[in-house]
């Protein structure tokens, strides 16, 4: 799906959410949620091809795919936490949004620790 | 899928809003509340299906 359709969905979603915000704010939120989901689902196929091409590129040049897999997983966690916290902020629930972001950061840290460990080991080996 | 999902939800929202006003004007507040609830539940069912596909896609793309 090319970019123009995605922009069209976004604008239509925004306008219809605005239309309903005064009367039925809860259904207006559902419209923004639906638009966000539809846009991501329409972009998921090219995204998965790029991710798999990155992985195959890494394998071809002998890079360690473990770390690249972790980086991709971190990107996934970052994206979904940002999506959920933005939806919560749309509802006006800033507190819940910050909790979700906090949990996302902790999870990303947990995934990042082995990479940092490997990096430190490498540095220690390099130093005389 | 796609734009028609957004249009369907907008249509349901508009219908529920109009019905709500009509019922409130005719003095039946509790039925207006019920129609609002019904509209919300219908929209929720549509959205939850889409959100589950979204989560499955994200799991498969980022192999979380």
C-alpha cells in the first residue's frame, strides 16, 4: 500500500474522530485506534521483508545475528509501547501512558544488558 | 480492512449519537444510555479483532 493511501486513512480517521469527539468521545478514540491499527497492518508486510533482508545481510557478512535480533526485538518493544502510550495519552490518561513507557524502558534495558556485557568484554580484551 | 473499518466505526458513532439525542429529547434517558453502551460494545468487538491481528503481526515481524 503506497504512502498516499496511508495518508488518506490517517486524515479520514482524524477528521471522523474530530467529528465524534464532541458527542461520543469514547467512539472517537476507537476511530483513532482503528486508524492506527490499519496503518500499521498495511505497512507490516514491507516491514517484515526489510527485517528479514537485514538478517540475511548480517548472516551473509558473518555478523553475529544474535545481537541484531536483539536490536530488532528492542525496536519492536519500543514501537508497541509508544503506540499504547500514545493511545492512553489520547484518552487523557497521562499517568497510565507514563507507566507503559516506564515498563517498556525496563524491558529494553533487560534485552540490552547482554550486548553491553559483550561490549565491555571486548574492551577489556583490547586493553593491554 | 483498511479505510472501510474507519468508516464503519464513524457511521456507528454517528448513528449512536443521533439516537442518543432523539431518545434524550423524548424523555427516555436510560434507553439513551443503553444505546450508547450497545454502540460502544459493537465498536469494541470490531476493534479487538483488529488489535489481536496487530499484536500477532508485531510478534511475527519483530519475533518478540
